[in-house]
C-alpha cells in the first residue's frame, strides 16, 4: 500500500516527542535507596479519584501523600510540563497514513537512530507471527502469556479473555473479548490452537481469517497483561498496599523492613506520577490501547476487585494442581 507523505507539522511534532523521550531516557540515573527512617506521618489509603481527579475511580485506594524521602520535586516539575504539553501539543495527530503492515518497517519508523543509540531496539520473537498469524500454542506455555492458560470446562485448555468485550473501545476497532481453545497432542505433549471465538466469529486454523484472529487474540492477551496484570494488579493493588503496610507497621530498624525496603521504596511516588500521565483523559493508556477513557476506567475498577493476594503465596502456588 502506498503511504502518503506526512505533513511538516507531523514531522516537527514527532521530532519533538522523540527527542523528549530520548532525553528522558539518557537523563535517568540508577535509583539511590536511602536507609529507612520514620518520619512520623502514616500513609492513609484514599480513593484514587481524590488524588488524581482526572481518573474517576473510587474503589482503588492509593497513598494520600508521597513520603518526603521519595519526593523528587525537579522530576515532578518536569513531568507537569510534559502533562501540560499533552494538552496543547499532543503526540497524537489524526489523518495520518496507517502504520505499515510489516512490523519491522513500522518499528524502523517508530524507533529511529536516536532511540537506537540510547537503547537497542526491541526484538520481535518469532512466536508473535507473520502473515499466517501468531503461534498462540507456543506463547501459551512459555513467556508472560503462560499465566492465562487454564483448563477448559469442556476439555482441553483455553485462554478466556471474553471479559474485555465489556468495556467501551474506540470507534473502528474490534472488541478484544476472545476465547482461544487449545488441544493437547498426547504423543508430543504439546498444545495446538484449535479454535478462536471473537467478534469476528468462530474460526479454526483452516479458516482464511485465522491470521487476523490470532493477532486479535494476541492483542487481547497483551492488553490484559499490560493494563490489568501489570499496572493494576502489581502497581496499584499489590505493590502500593505492601509499601504502605511496610512504612506504617514496621519500624525503620525492623529487619523485615530492611529486607523489603529496596523493593518498596519509591512506590508511592512512581505510582502517583505515572498515574497522572497514563490514566487521565488524553493520557498514554486511552491513546495507546483500544479502550476509551471511560472504558479504561471501568476496566481498572472492575478488575481491581478480582485481584487475589494469595497469588503471592509460594506454598499455595507450589501445591496448586498442575495443568
């Protein structure tokens, strides 16, 4: 497909945001973890909406303040400048040509020389697929997506991500709710994807649409992993609560606090500043992922209730019946 030439306005806009991203990366230094001290002010869990009014979610509790030893006023000031720039000079622009269908060409366009000089480009695993689609069976048993594999009620195994269809998405996009069925080859003890159910219908590997529906399934798993399992469950549910409990309940010289300290220090600062830029209207999450701002808020609110801290219990995980 012939791609139209971008306008001068878009070229300048892209250069601005690319240079900003590269400069932030180069300016970051390894974190300094100070010795814990008791500052005498406990952290009170409060609704997210009271700390970040642009995110109307009340059932997710966050810290009422950032502890003084975590505060980084210069970084916060710079981030406020970035958030203001989102409003009057956003990184998104309508009417541009579509992203190239060849993922390597698209990566070359997005990740320019300045990015590559600062950090190597991401590698694309062969399992995520080419024209014939992603190898979902390989992804289901290794790597980050292995956590989605479960026994299907009617036999075999599945990824069940149908809940993603419940949330409002941007116009022109397919709902992400999918269910992938896997069969097991007894001889080789390997899985194979047998059927995918989605907004495009039910398809098998012999269907002409198998390639697109496998990419839709991969998009669903990637979205859920990024928004729900990572940011919502690790940062907002488990990490924030553990950091608050460590500060509030353990004295500064307590051995357990000293062990936990490198893992929890900076949690409240990073959660607060990242939430302000990613979850607000026009932020990273509504602009990058399929969901509208309202849909994203509903997704976070509902899936937050589903988090179970028992997943962190190594004894319970070890004794769980293997698949």
